[in-house]
């Protein structure tokens, strides 16, 4: 969908859509659940829990990072990921889309 097709929507609606897209794959759900439970994770952790290749896991991580759900950082030359502080808030806001009654 081009930018001309989304111009009529609010920033909040576009953010909801981006979060929904990022969370729209079971592997990404599993990655987010892992990070919520353990705080930090590496590609190796995610490869083990999803049974996916390194390249596929990297693509899923890029999608989550692009949506602002996770962030990456290094500790002693080791690459880690964690949930962004606003990730839980974004997911809760997304859930609110399904319970809103003021549009009816």
C-alpha cells in the first residue's frame, strides 16, 4: 500500500498496523515471549526455540526491530536483543483496537 493510500490514517493507526504486522508471524510471537520471560536473547537462542535458520531468524528480528518492539546491543562483542521499554505498551494498545466501542 503506497503512502497515498495511508495518508488518511492517523499516526496511531499506522503504528497499530505496523505492530500488528510485526507480530503477525508465530516465530515472532515466540521470540517476543522468550524476551518477555528471560529479558535477553541471542540469535542462537531464537534459532533453538523456533527451529529456524540463522538467516530466517535475522529477518524476523529485523521486522521486530523495525516495528520498535525489540532493540539490539552488544556486550563484549556478543550480539543481544531485548524488548524495548515501549513494546508492552504497543502490544496493549494493539489489543485495545479489538475492544474499542466508540467507533460503533
